[in-house]
């Protein structure tokens, strides 16, 4: 038998923290690490497998023979197996062969803490310690100011495998994306990019939401240091990076976390809490200390090692409720007799506290679709502690409204105005995400009614309304140039559409909206405060018009927004205004450069005529299916 040298990276303090669920840098200890012991280079391996009676490292260095390199179990009851194998190193492929006490089960598992995985469909872990010299010190120095809740937050959501493809439909690499994608996001004026999950996943149709390699950027696009380079280049171009993060469930793939050591180690042993019926996947056991430490360590890992600026936490609603997607009899109430998952809630609060206590200028964002109170309130104020929450109700109501023929919209004005009754109960991000352009829902463009001209005008109006509604913004790739087909993860976006005026017009408008959003503090300084918004008129149902004010810290920066949700131009339309100062039009979705008809406001006369509760009023033209903004 080849020698496994007894060695440990763990101190007694580490073990105590781990058992208590308070060790949040586990990636520095567990997994594989290239080190030197007594002058000999090799790899230290450590894996948590408390139900195992034997754990071997098998790999390309020992012909996958379980008899060669057997790890030693620690004496302290931690369930950690460890050991140093000399004379192997960077690039070695390996798995853990685990012989369980339970029913003599023998499994081969990938390393939960692997920093690199084989390219799918291969499933081995790879010994990897990337060296990378960061060049984003300037960004990291002022990130706290740049990334605050009173700063512009315009997010471009990207699926790396299908944003753009190379010749013969091949993936672009992280390094190629660092040129093409960074340049495009900067040119379009987005403040942040959000990547759908980049952690290693075995199954392309899952879009990355079924993770097996929580600590490894997917090898589909390159090595970990090349992903660091992509993040770095975004930072050097003043663009923040948000990662989708999935602590809600994981797949049952044989090499993954499920039934890891022959026991329900990572997943909850009760199927009513440990199995997700919608996604046919397993749910983490949030009440187990070591599992909490694994997940929080993983969140910290991406913020620490990869300098990411935020985590968008997937499927939070499914974590919060014991009866999520379950019928009566398929779930068990908590100790108080209700449907809240107390372990998950406790975990989420601890996660957010650790993130915000340890990293300046980052945000966590919840994809949460229920009326659960206080999602984006601090934990010490009784909330879950997220920085923001996706405004799913607004998204649903708005898209339902926009798909209606304009002649019927006057009967549904409340679908739009209703959002202001709850807009400031949370720090909301307004999302038009990937979920809205798949599974037969159609593209945003083709959810709009009317002829082609009206579809494009409706889409420009939709984006204009979104950017001027209180809250941060998120647009899924392709929407910004009116992609006409549904998103297909197996191919590139339809970039050739930009040869046509309608598509390039929408793209130009989104580009100008981003520029406008950053230049006008009224749109972001109080985006999460009721002081930042005021209705002028939401009652003109007959003409389907909304008029409102957005406010910042300085009253001189206030802007007035008027939206016309019908294809009928509204000329000489009188609107009450709070002051007698001159107004000028500063943005109009109907401008010809956007593909509009060119109805603009050049000279605006303010008269002392009472209207909408104000002493002054103006007459303006609100173009067909248009949004016009005045300062």
C-alpha cells in the first residue's frame, strides 16, 4: 500500500468551530491543497464523511485503485478524514471512494470543496490552486460607495454559454468574454452584470441551477484564474459582478452531495423537508451545523476569493416555507404549528450577517416571490437581512398589463398603479429575468400587442416605465435589443437582428436609459424611499396615462415622467406641476433615433392654472405608446 502521511491543516479551534457550525472559511481546510511536508511536495486531502468506515483517494495517479491511498479519520468525532499524499500535484484528477457503515454502501464522490472539476460529462475533481494577481484595487477601494443602495443599480443578466457563441457554435472562453462581454456591458451603460450560476453543474438544460461543484467555476469556459480575470476586467471597467447562488437545493447525481457517505449528510433526512418535488432535487439540512458552515463558507468563498460584489440568492421562497409546492399531508408544521421553515430562516439570517459583517460594499439579493415580511430589512430589525428583493409582483402585473391590447388597458390601470401601494415595503429590484422568456412565454417583444411598430414602441415604453419606477433594475440579455425569439440556452443570441431599425432603436433607447439613470440622481438617491416618488395623476384611466415625479436629495434634480399606454398621441395634454420654473424635455422614447415617430416637446409654457393639486400646469405632447421625461 502506498503511503498516506498523517498530516492536518485543522487546529482544535477549527474543529470546534466546524462542529458548532461557525467555521466560515472551510475552503481553506477541507478539499485538496498542494502543500509541502518535511520537504516533500504533495497534496493534502480532507473530506467530511462521518458515516464512513473507510475513505480512499482514487485518481489518475493510482489507477483509481481504492487500496492505494486510504485517508485517516480524525480522533475528535468531527467525521473528517484526511491525509497527505506525496509526489502528486496540480492537475491530478481524483474522487473519494467512500465505504459506508450504512448497509456496506460504497460510492465514488467528487470533492465537495474541489476548486476545479473535469469538463462535463466527466465528473472527477481536479487538484488546483490558482495563482492570480488582482488589478482591481481601485474598484475594491471605492466599491462601498459605488455599490450602495442609494447608487444606480442597473443589472444585465447573462447566461455565459449563450450570450454569444464562437464559430461552429462553440462556447466563448472566460478570456474571450473578458473582451467581448465587458466591452458590450460597458458600452450599454449597465452598472452591474449578473451571471446565472457559474459553479460547476453537470446538466446543461438546468442552466446551472443544479450544482455539483459549489467551489469551482465551471470548466466549460476555462480555469478558475481565467474566471478571476473576467471579474477583474469588469471591475477595471467600473462594472460590478453579481453571481447567482443556489443554497436551496442540489441534484441527486451519483458523484454529487446526495447520500454522500451512505447517509443523508447534506440533505435533510425527512423527505418532507429534504426533497424538492418541483425540481426533483434534494434540499439542504439547514438545521445541521456542518451543513450551515459549508453553505456560508461557500458564499464567503466567492466574495473573498473571486472579489464578487453581490450574490443573488435563488429560490428563497422554497427555503422559507415547509409547504412550498406540497399538498396537505406532504409537510409537517414547525413547533409553533405554522408553515415556516425555522432552520432555513435562521440560516438565511446568519448568512446575511456574516456577509455584511465581513465585506464592505457587497449586496445580497433575494429571489423571493411571497409576502414574507422583512426580506430586505436588517436582521437586528427583525428582517432576513438581504440588501434587496426581486419585485416579482410588479413584474407579473406589468407584463400582464402590457400584453393587453391598448383599447382594453383603460380597464386595468390599477395593474400599474397598484405597485406603489407596496413599493417601499422592501428594497425592491425590478426584474425582467430569463424566467420570463422561456417555456412558451415568448420574448418580451412578442408579448407586446399590435403591429411591428407598436410592439417596438410598447417595448421601449416598458423599459422606460421600468427605469423610472422606484427600485433597481434587471434586464435579461437579449431583451435590450428586442430579441424576437424565446431564449435558447443552446445557441447565441440573435445579434443579426441589430441590422434592423426596430431592434437597434430599442438597443439605443436602453443604452440612453442607462446613461440617463446614472446622470439623474432623482432616479436612484431615494429609489427605496417613499420620499423619492410622488404621483401627479394616476386617475386618467380613459386615456391610459400615468404622470409622476421622481425625487432625489436636491429638489433641483426632480424629474417629471409622463407615460401614454395607448397608440393615440395626446397633444395639448395638461399636467399639474409643483413649480413655476421652466421645464425641458430630457428623454423621449418616441424620438426617431429609437424608431419612434418623432413627436417631441420643444417649448413648454408654464401657466398659473390649478391642476392635480398644484398651482401651476403645463401643456405637453405625450407620444403614442411613449414615455417622456422632463426636468
